[in-house]
């Protein structure tokens, strides 16, 4: 019998390789898996439905029972500690080295295979978004005005009569065009291959990680090579690098000139803040920011369009405000004109209140043992998030919380002292709770 086994092994060296791989995987798990003691907090399981496990009713119950303390959601892949609103400012202000967005994405979405979170944790990457992009965003308004007309025209087109539109698909394309204009510039933002890669990489990243979670960790390296979504991610990244290479070479050439005026796009910010200047690395950065921006923004636009169609009484007031503001500014958009669109800002925020991107927000991975301001200790490796759902339906915070009121926040901002509150773009305890 031993001779038979040896004969099989000799004829099938791949079996030996697989056995060694599985043995090393098990050894790695026991030697290096996190041994941090989990925080002793109330734990909640999701509810099993025909469509999977849902946590919506779970988080409503948990938040009602523990409104000001931490609780745990026992999600299938990684448990999540849900933090009450009192910690929002503390988490938001913490550096990436303590509470990491990139590491959370990498962990939750199996970045080892999907590549998400692999290049987004560098200090320069975060600064490029938080500082350079935000500081220069107003400079992009005139360009984005023209790009929006192009994006809607090519994604939706004229509608002299009723016609069916796949709203989310159209939103994906519009967002890809607009973000591309800001991220990479006009040389590639309207390139159909670039647009397709930006959209498909985003879709494949989340669908690929979802499928991979169905397999035991020991065989994920094998299955990752077989899943079409994971294969597509690598193919798309390679093609993005090829498309980017001549644009990058020209930008680097321009940067060597004494009269160079840096454009306000993410390509320039990445070149200024990060060391990697090769096309492969810069393509990975572009893919990373596309994945972060395209899906959530497209979902928000989709909900806004649906809410507008379901509540048509808002259309004329919104249109009147838009025409008034743009006429006051000579037909040109700038930061000040955007600020004046209080009805539109309110409508978008109410749409997100009714349909938030998820039941939790501000998801982070704790990168080192952290002691919060009240003495609460969070172990390294913990995934945390803030409850963004319960407050949206809290009758103690909102009048008729189940009713859509597109101008709810405009009316709240009209109260003296509230002028700077309740805006769509802010994330603070006052926005999370009221």
C-alpha cells in the first residue's frame, strides 16, 4: 500500500505541492492569526431570510437597547463593533495609522486577491484626497459643468417621449465620466476603454470578494485564480496601465519644464505626494480611487432620481431654485453658486437619509491597540463602524421619519443658528443623530 502511495506521489508532483501549501496555510493560521482578546460587549446575530442574512432589524434593536454604548454585529466574515455617535469626531480625526479606511477595505473585501486597499494606505494617498483634491475642487466646477452635459447626453440622451432607462447603469457611466475628468484629465476621461475599465473594476471588486468569501480560507488562493471577476480585475489593471503610460510620460515631461503649471487632477496629486512614477503603480492608484468613488456616488444618484420620480411635487421648486442661482452667476457654476442651492442640498440629503449607502458608515480597521477618550480599549485588528441607520428613523430626532420630505433640511437650516448645520456634505454627530 505504501508503495502505491509513493507511486501516485511520484507521478503527481502537484499533489505534493498542494499538500505542502495546505500544511503551510494551517501552520500560518495557528502561528500568526490574531490572538487579540475581543472586547466584551453585547453581541447580535443577523436574521436569516430567503435572500440571505439581514442586519437591518438587528441594528435597530441593538441601537435601541444600547444607544450610547458599543455593541457587536456578528457578521458572516468579520465581526464589526458598532460605535455610538459620541465617538464619531474621535474616529474621523484619527490618522490612518490608527483607524484605517484602506485596511478595512482590504480586510473586508479580501484585498490580497481583489487588490482593493493595497495602495490606498500610504499617507500621500490620503493627503492627495483630503487636502489636495478638497482644496482644488472649486477649480473643477466650470469643467464639470460641461462634462455633466456630456455625461447626461451620452448616458441618458434626449427624452422627447417616455423611454426606459436603466438608472443605475446610466449613473455608473455618468459618475465614471465626471470622476475621470477630475482624476485623470481630458486625455482619458472620455476614452471608452478607460470608462469601461473604471466601471467594471468597481463591479468585479465587490462581486469577486463576495464570491471568494464562500470558500474556505485555505483554498481561496486557488479559487482566486479561477474566478472570472478576480481574473478581470488583473486584466483591467494591466489595460489601464497601458492606456495611462503615454499620458503619464507626457505629464512627467511637462513637469520637467520650468514653466509647468500643475493641473488640478488626481494624477498630478499622486505624482506630487507619492514616490511611484511608473504606469503600473499609478494605474493601481487610479483603480483604487475609482472603486472608492464610483459605486457609492452612483447609488446615491440612483436613489435621488427614484425619489424625484416618486415625489414629483419637488421638481418645480428645485428647477426654479436652480434657474435663479445660475442666472445670478451668469450661467457659470462655482463654489458660491453650489452653496446657494439649499433646496437641492436638502433633497439630496433627505434621499440619503431614507436610503443610506449602508446600515453602518465610517468603517475602519483598528491598526494598533487604541484607548478612546473615555478609556474604552479597542484591540488591534478590530473592525469598527458607526451606526448610520437607526438615527434615520428615530422619531425623537425627526418629525414623521418614515415620510419623505425633500425640503426637511432646508426648513431646519432656516431656524436661526442652524445655517451651517444639516448640510449634505458634512459628517458629524449632529448629522448622524440630528
